[in-house]
C-alpha cells in the first residue's frame, strides 16, 4: 500500500487528526476502566488502615499489617484454608477426570440421535443457576426428599441420611453438584480435540487388529493428552477461585466447619459484619497467591505448548 | 468416516457398546430426573405432595400452585425485574463491548493494542469483592437497578472473543467505509455489527443466561429487596418456610378463590412451582440456542 512509506513521515498532528474520533471513544473506555477497575484496586489500601465507612481514608488510622496478623491468629484460619484446598483438590482430581471419561464415552457412540440427545441433556445443567441447583438438591436430598424415601424403601438405609445437615457430607455433596452441573459442558473442548484426531490412526489400528478398548486406550486418549495436560495446567491458575455461591446456598449453620472457604469468609466478615479492612486484607492475600498461580500456570503452559494468556 | 467403521465387530466390542450405552442412559437419567421430579410435584396438589411417594407422575393434578404463586408472592414484580435485567444488561453490554472490541482492532490506531492490554489485565487483577462494594456505595450504585448493568458494560472476555472474530473478517470492508469518509461509530454500527451477528448471538445468549441466573450480586448490592429478581424469590421461598406460612395466613383474608387455593398449598409444592418458573424459560429456549453456544465456546477456546 502507498501509505506504508508515508506512515513514518506523518507528524504527530496529522496522526491526531486521523485518530481523533478513535481517541474520543478510547477516552470513554479508559474512564470506565478507571471507574470500575482502578478505583476498586485503590480500595485495597484500606487493608492497611482501620477503615470506617463514610470517613475519608486519610482520617482513618494506619495500622500496617495488623489485619493480616489478626487473620493468622484467628482460630478459623486453618479450617478455612483446609476447606478451600480440599474442595479445589476434589475439583481438580475427580472433577477434572469425569469430563474426560464422558468425552471418551460419547466418542464411542455412533453418530445419531442417541448421541445428540445425551449431549444435549448433559449440557443443560450448565445453564441452570446455582440457586435452582441448590434448591433441587435441597428438595431431593432432605430427610423427606425422594432420595431418602427410595433409600429407605429399598432398605439401603434405615433412617434418612442427613446429606444436608451433617458436615461430613458437605464436601462430597458440593463436589457431586459441581460435577453434575459442569460435566457435559466441560466435555466440549475434549470433544473438539477428539474430532481433530487423524482417522488414519484408527485405520492403521484396525489393520493391526486393535480392540475397541485398545483404540480408546492407545489412540484416542494419547491423542488428546496435550489438551488434557494444558487444561490441567490452566486449572492450577484458578485453584483458589472455586466458586462460593454453592457454599452459601447449600451451607447451613450446622455444617459451617466444612463449607467456610476464603471467599465466603471474606463475604461474611466484610459485607455482613462490616469488618471491611480485615476482610480486604484476607482477600488481598488470596489475590496475590492467585496471581502467582496464574502466572506460573501460564509459563508452564507456554513451555508445554504455544498457549499464552496475553 | 467414523473410526467404528474400521474396527471389526466382535463380541467384546458389543459388550463394550452395551456397557457404554447403559452408563450413558443412567447418567442422562441423573441429569433429567431432578427437574422432572420437581416438575410433577409442582403440578400436584400441595397437601397431597407432602405425603411423598411422587416419582414419575402427579397423583392429584392441579395448576393451583402456579396460580397461587403468581397471585400472592410478588412473583410478577420479580419476573419483571429479571426480564428487564436480561434485556437491558445483554443489549447494552454487547453494544458497548462490541465498540471496544472494534476500536482495539483498528490497526492504524496507535493505541489499539494498548487499549486491549488495559482490559486484558482486568481478567487477572481486580479490587475484589469488598473494595468494589465500598466503591459502589460511594458511586451511589447500591439499591439501584443500574448496578445490574452499568458495571458490566465493558468486559475483557467478551472483548477478546468479538475482537478475534472481527480480525477474521476481511479488512477491506472497513477500509472502504473509511475511504468514503464514514465516521468510526458509523462503520461500527452499519458494517461491523451486521457482520458480527453470529458472534453477538453466541455471546448474547451466554450473557443473557448469566443475567437471568445471577443471584449473588442482587444479595450484595440490593439487599433491601426493592429490585429482587426471580432467583432471589426462589431462594427466599426455599429458606423461609415460615414466610410461606405467613403468606398462607395472609391469604386467608383474601378472596374466596385465593383462600381455597391457599388451603391446598404446601412449602414443598410452592418451592417446586417457583423452581419451575425460574427454570422453564431456559429449558424452553435451550434447544434453539444450543447450536450457538457450541460455536461460542470454540471461539472462546482459541484465546480464552
């Protein structure tokens, strides 16, 4: 193009003229960015003060690391960190493997109505809100719910199983619901990876007399391994962001020892109890660790494949 | 075409198929049955439902639960706010984030990559729940309807997806508009948006579902209950059986029709009916948008 050569000779004024309208829009976007991104980040500094709402920050007392120390002295700390790690650990293991299994199972079906119906059904829960999923769980699993009814009728249980009111069931309950909701949806990436496998591999396998099970084990699974590894690495980055709506919706006072995670703790202390500075300090620590995890996951992923977040 | 055609049919292969299909049928049942169970409970007489034993079909069929709910619990208000939120939130977000995405793809604009990076950062760093909450108080966004849509006007994830879609379009379409002297906003509205309909549809569905399903932000930003959405109403009915009892006793002063309906209502059936009202719109539109979201996630997967 002719203006490639000219580009370098353009004066600043000329550039400005050509970009005037674009800069107008950009300034609007930057204003939004400052208002809804930068200002909340500035608010993190409250973690180092004793902040009371309605007062200027400069009038609040600077307390340094007091709130950080208070968190580590608190008796709740170990419990919260344990719950966070256990729940995200379950998500990264059981919750990670299940979609792979489902994707492999779906791939073994012949193209047709059955496959389509199963896929359609399995995606559906992803679009249902956590409020509804929690309501379903509560309606079906409470002591008079249909699950307990069937368990008692078939003699599998003598009295209703307290799925919702006893803490030791909570980890399993939440992990089950997480999987239930996301299982189908999480197969989509694996399905598209499977669709990209070179069909001649199966042809060659057939010549060598491979069995159905063998074709899954020695062809399909190794072929999607790069996708699996990449998604696993990336899931490390969101290790601490495991979702808290579920816990707030399913948790009950009696099971709190098992459902309280960092995010729900921040919410309860910050918004419900008004201890703003304290809860900002906790979420700041979480964010810093989270950021380290994201970037280590990203650099790992980059080494592993060409994937990059930026 | 498909690999199964290459492999020989063997007995072990058939057993494999049978196990596979059986497991998938069981799994599908686990996905569908909870909805079906609550659906039939919602269509069953409330008092009768408390006896239990409802598995596959209503025992005493009635629409009474739905009629009762719509008449008494402010469900219509909540439905109104939910619909308004979905419509306003989705349209404004697509329009504004689309413009942002468009600007970040204008190659001759010296700041287009800078702008994109500024928004990309927001995906990884942020103020967090409490600073955002305190700042929204200062902005006067608390206890308003606007808190549902204004903070979401521009978002990095949608920007990336729309931008990568625009970059896949032929550059000449935009260049010719510029040579004709069209302003950028005109180019965006008249050329970019019509070309981006597929990606807007895919994202619009996801954004709309997100708005419809949103619960936590209502709890945090609108605690007074003035702008309660359907999700909140459902949650309230679920956790406050005493509130339901109160509603029922309130209803006894109402008309004879309401009174007789109230006598047949129970927490179990009311909960189920509300759940269905919240879920049905999604289940009804779901088959139509299914083809869009598969497209949507595969766009997102590239740079997600």
